[in-house]
């Protein structure tokens, strides 16, 4: 069986076969989020590995919004890596304005609804590439939109990114469990803890700046 197929098992835990793709994506995801929570620039290089393997995984479990999200993550990862590598005053941890928070909320709602409609019908628009209908298109799209905005805020070192990641992680724990990707679901439960720690750590660092 091909190495990149989800049926290619690395090992089994309590009867659940963990594929090489899920294993590598999960491990590097954990490493990347840990580095992010401590504001360590290594979050971006480890994130690239995570994005590549999750792209492959999500295509095979029909979570197409999450699949497309990895492409976006890759682009923002390059930007974030460059931005964090600068040593300007503007690169310090900061908060967004109240107006920006309301605008962010509006973008999340509208973006999730539009994306959900497109993802729900993508197998009709592009049947040659997507032969199976998307699973949980609106929930998947909400995760995608939240993640898009959170990644931008992370790249800009805005503390609000952690509030969005906490919401993303809570949703993904349930979503991936229902899709039967149990190891990834467990990873997002750990992510939830890391995001909470990240919020605490960044708040502490912001107060000291």
C-alpha cells in the first residue's frame, strides 16, 4: 500500500490503525503549536511539514475545506516566518482594536456561510476531482475561516489569535472524532490545552512589554 494512503498503517493503538500520514501530520502539528504558544519562530518550519501531510489526509477523508486550508496555511507560514524573523517594535505581541474585533466577527459569519455553500456543492461543480460529497461542509468551513483569520493574527503577533484557536480546537475535537480520525481528534484536544497555555503566556508577555 502507498505510504501516503490513510490505509498505510504505522501502528495500532487500542484497535485504531494510525496511518503514517496522520502520525506525521499530528506530531509536527503538536510541535508547531507548542512553539507558537511560547512565541518561538520554529513554529513556522515545523508547521510546513504539518500542512503538507494534513493536506494529503483531509483529501482522503473528504474534509475539503480543511484540505484547501492547508494551502493557505503554507502561504501564511512563509509570511509569518519572515515577519517573526524581523526585530522591529511593531513585531511585539499586541491586541487588535475593538472595531477590528467586530469586523473579524462579521467576516467569520459571512465567510463561513459562503464557504459552506461552495464546499457542500463542490462535488457537483468539480466531479472529476471530488467524487464524494463533502462531510460536514458548514462546520468544516467554519473551522477553515476561523483558522484563516487566526493564522493571520498569529503571524502579526496579535493576542486574539489564541481565542480563535481555542474555538477551532474545541470544534475539531468533535468533528474529527465523528469522521473517525481519532488520533487527530486527540491531537486537537491537546491543541486546546496548548492554545489555552498560549493565551496565558502571551497575556503575561504582553503585560510585561
